[in-house]
C-alpha cells in the first residue's frame, strides 16, 4: 500500500487505517460469535440447516484463522513451581458467618495435590469467602483450617483490582522492563504480549482504554509469568474471548498443580474440573465428583433418594414412638403435596438458570442495549436465589416430615 504526501501524512493515515481495521475486526468477531451460537443451537433446533449460511460460517472461520496466523495465537504457558505437599488444604468442622448470615457451616474437606475443584453457587453465597478462609486471609469462627506446605499461589481476581489503569499494557506486565522470564528463558515483552493477541501498538495503550476481554488477557499474561503450584481462578471467564477461553481450558487441563475456581460458566466447569463444591443454602456445601452436570445430577439423585427413603422405608417401632414424643403432629396434606412437587420445581429452575447463563455467556451479550442486559442479569440473580430457596425449603420439609 502506498500513501501520498510526506512521512507525517503517512503516519497519520496509517494510524487511521489501523483504527478502522480494529473496528472491522471487532465487528467481524462479534458476527462470527453469533453464527457459532446459531450453528450449535441448530443441531438441536432443526434437522435441515440453511446450507448457504453454513458455507458462509465456514468461510468466516477460515478468514479468522488467516488473520490469527498473521497476528499470532494465544500460547499461554504457566511457569510451574516445585510440587506442593500432598495435602494442599484440610478443613474440619469449619464455620463462618457475617452479620448473622451463615456462609459456611460444619464444613469438612481435604484438597490434595492435583485436584481441580469448582465452587458453585449464587452470588453472595460465600464462594470467595471460602477461598479466603482456605488461604488464611480470613479466620474461621470455629473449626480447623490447615494449609499445606510449599504452596506457590497464582490468584486471578474477579474484580481486576490489580491493574493500574494509568499505566500501559507493557508497564503493567513488566514494570518498565524490556524482557520477561518465561520457563527460565528471557523473552521480549512485546513478543510475549503477542502470544496473548496484543498488537505491539496496543501494548503501548493505557489500561483504561482496554476492553474487558483485553484486560482479562493482560491479567492472564501476568498470572502465567508467576511460578505456581496452586491456581485460584475467581470468575476467570468473564469477558474472555472464545479463543483465549479455549486455551485457558487446555492450560488448566495440562496444569500439574492444584486448581480452585469459581465460575458460573457451566461448560467451562464441565471442561476443566474433577470435583464440584455446591453451596446449597444456610452454609451447607455439598461435595460431588465430576463437572457441573455430573455434580448437579448427583445432587438431584441424592435429593430424590432421601425423599424416596423417607417415603417408603418404614420406621422401627421405637423410632416411631420417639418421633411421636418429639412431634405428635403430622405434616399437613398441603405440606406433603408441596414436598412431593419440589423435585420438579428444582428441575424447572435448573433449566431456567441454564437458559439464562447461556444468554450471558454469548459473546454478543454485552453488545446489547444496557436495559436489556441489566434485565437478563437481574433475572439470572433472581433464578439463582429461587433455586437456593427451593433447596432450603426441601431440606426444611424433609426435616419436618422426619420429625427432626
């Protein structure tokens, strides 16, 4: 490409062309993300797809791949420290409350080296609080918390408080240095940032001008420079672009240390962890093997099993006599009907929650009008709260039925 005029004119026109190119690429990526959602939904929604639209999607994928080859791809590598002790955390009968609200109640667990655990629950239920208890940043009201030996922690903060908005991307990463150490070898800062999809010119930009996805990539780039054997990821998928999200999943999969993460992204949890701790209300935390859907399935089965056992297994005569002494009154017919209907109610709330979370996870969600996104987020919070309350109600009615 040639530019008429002198060198200053050339620089101005080149800068404008780069700006226009960035805008075009952003719009292209937004449209591609929408088409990817469509093709995934199409598998379930229709047998015959619009073949022209499918061909167009394939062409868009090829165009994006060609652009990534020029720009580079996110090749995230974490500097792993020496192995930690076998027992990373051990908790016994831990209790913690804030202003009378119980966040953790009688919780016991053991985390071993190499475990990958997700903390799941509505906002404000105590997930981040539990992480802080484990790391010794908060003191439990009662119970024992033991932190293992040789721990080197890398912490990804959901609030992104660690970035200085007035400094450039490069300075936030390397504190003014020209090189960073990656796996024991020096690398130029600009080259390292390109691995995380930062154009050299973008590396000179103040953090305040970055998008949410760019800020997350910068935090991840800095995170992976730190030797660690324990990754704490608090809402890591917020505003993360699709490619970086996929590579983060691969990184976690190959990580030899221990991973503790908080996320509302069900697919991300399914792809990364081997155990889930689900906050079930009133400080109770259930521990289940597998990813999100495995854990929720076990939770529902456990609920149904308890209900069936209470309904079908006759109580011993002595137990009946004791129950009669403790609770002479039987459950009312209406309460019995309510208890029987709760499993179906829980399934409906789970389905509603999944639908809303799918909306929020869509790459184009935050490009929608502000009023719309706020309504969806409010609905999401409301359904999360309703699900927690439904679990609490089921527990209460079960205890009432059993005379507890």
